[in-house]
C-alpha cells in the first residue's frame, strides 16, 4: 500500500499538493513511514465524491446495507493481524494488547452495527403520523490515536448502516490502521464515494471538514480543546456535531470493599494502554481510615506493572504515543510533586532499562487534593491520583467536582449500595466493580466530556434525522 495516497471516490489517489507527515514509532523515536498531509482542496474532492454517492447509497435498502456490512465483517478477519501490527508500530500498544483489545474492538463494532441495523425500525406510524429515520447526509469523521481502530469502526460502521456517506480523517499519529481498514471496505464492495479518507493535520484538514458546507455532520473524538475547535468551526453551517472528549474519571472504593483487592485491580485497569484512555479511572477515592492500606496496595500493584518494548509478547505496558505527550506527562508528574502530593512510586524520567522510547514509569500519587492539577487535568499517561474521603456524600461530591463526565467507577461488595452511588454520579457510563460495557453499551459523556452517544443503536441514531409525515391519510 502506498501510504502517500488518499482514498477518494473509490480509488487511491495522489494529494493535490505533495506534503508529508512522518509516522513515528514511539518505541524507537524514529519515523518508519510517511503519509501525505492533506489540504482543503483534497477535502473538497472527497466531499464532492461523498455528495454524489449519497444520492444512490442513501436509497439502499436495509438488506443491501446488511449484505455489505456482513462482507466487511468477513474480510476484516483477513486483515486482523495487519491492523494489529500497524497499531502496535504507530502508537506503541504492546502487540498482545493490539491483537487482544485494539484490533478486536474494531471487529466488535462491526458486529454491533450489524445487530443495530437488524433490530432498528426506520419507519413507524404513530398518532396518524409516519415517522421516518433517514440518513443525515455526508459525515465528517475525525478519530484519535489512542484506540485508533476502535474509534474508526465506531463511527464508520454505524454511518454505513444508516445510509450515510463520509470523509474520514484519522489521527496523523496513527493513520496506518485506518488505511488498512479502507482496503477492507474496498474489498467488501462499499460503493465509490461512500467512504473517503484524507490524512492530515487537524487545524488544516479537520478545519476544512468542520467548515465545509457540503458536510452535514461532524463526529469528533479527541481532546476537549479539539472538540471545541470543531464545534466552533461547524457553527456557521449549523451542522450537527457529535463529540466524545476528555475525562477525569473517579473510582470510588466504598468502605465495605476489600481495599487491597479493589486498589490492585483499579491500578491495573487504569494503567492499561499506558493510561491513554479517556475513560481511565485516574482519580481513586478511598476512605481516609483505609488510606495506608490503599497506598501500600497501589505501590505494589504499580511496581508489578512491567514496561517494555511493544514488539514483545507478554503482560506489560508500552510507550506513550509521542514526544509531546511524554513531555506533558513528565511536566504534570513534576507538578504533582511541586504541589505537595505524596509520590508513592514512579516519578519523572524513563525506566532505567529503556533509555530510548517514550516510556513513562507507572506512577502513583497519594494525599492528593481534588484541586491539585493532577486531579483536575487529563494526564493521559500511567499516573494515578489517590484521594481520601470520610463519608459517601463527600465521595460523590469529590467525584462530581470536575469539568468532565465521561465515566466513573464504584467498587463495593454491596450491590445495592453500589447502584445507589452510581445513580448519583454525573457521568455517561458508570462501571461497578470494573465491569465495563461492551460495543453495544452507549458510550459518551456529560459536561465537557462531550455530547451524543456511540455504540449499538444509540450510535446508529447519531447518523439519522427524524422526519414526520402528517395528514389524515398518513397510514
């Protein structure tokens, strides 16, 4: 595959103007390939192709769409290892994680979209009205680097199921898995122009997509700052904007819990994918009278987490994605120290055995106040903050005291108590005892974590408009 080409109107094509972006392997800090940096002119071509294709594809029957989705499902398996390897190389996920979770989630979203399409009622009659759900139109999709195939599939598949056409801009940090996925769609017979891919930078390609009058909807996953930029750019054309943004998820360990067990599991859960998950439980809340026990359990858990080359098999974390992210995490760790939090383990600098690569030590802070920077900002690295509380009401108050509201966690042996606390948390998804939702579970946030929901039928509805046809003979 020629990584310098874009996919527009059913073919791999050269960019309008040559410009390149290095794709860096974060384990080596070296570029291993390049992709082209797109321009507004490339976006114009992609949008024009998508608008032409929408005329016919929007009229496809549910059965026709199901058939092409089933082909995608079958062909994806042939490319599974290629996708996993690309993810490991471009963003540093250990190869077993890239296969076991990263690439696997892409397949999960394909199955979820098929299930949603099979069970969705696109037309019904109610109170002498015909109610119709119709595809919204041409969609601009912008996806992040941290779970790249997960986020590509969770947008592309329901958009296809809905009858929409689209232009995808994957992250310039992790573009290769999306390009391989493009081959899956091409082999499955997705019609020319229905799916288009333009690589490039957010302030150029993303801006051109967000402002484009030919795009009817923007679906963005990434930082809250990036989501705000997309929403502002989209405002002049009054297009729908779906946003899945940042998080600073609280993990409340209730007083009845086995603290050592809950803390140990919470540390491992949080530090998976090197902490680069928007829903990672980065603020651990424990009863003050159990704090010493929690600190020792967290220390032991963090120090048991290996950090190593993502090409190696085994249970370890890899590097963070790039130099900028590494520098940001290092600065925030130092800020935690400077603001008076207790450094339990980890700290600044690379692990001693890994002098090259963007590796971060698994780090735990205790005695953290919720107003400290490390409790307010999304760090996006393997850095945990432990906060104390005295009563359940205080725990809920601390958990909700954040601009974010993507996810939250409750750990308890008393399920009734856990559910009561979960209902009080201002978050789009609450996991009890670390039992997270799957690809059919609605995912999205409150407050500055975004708006809209992805996954399952909720994800399908994001790409649909509701039409009411009225009149006494509507039936």
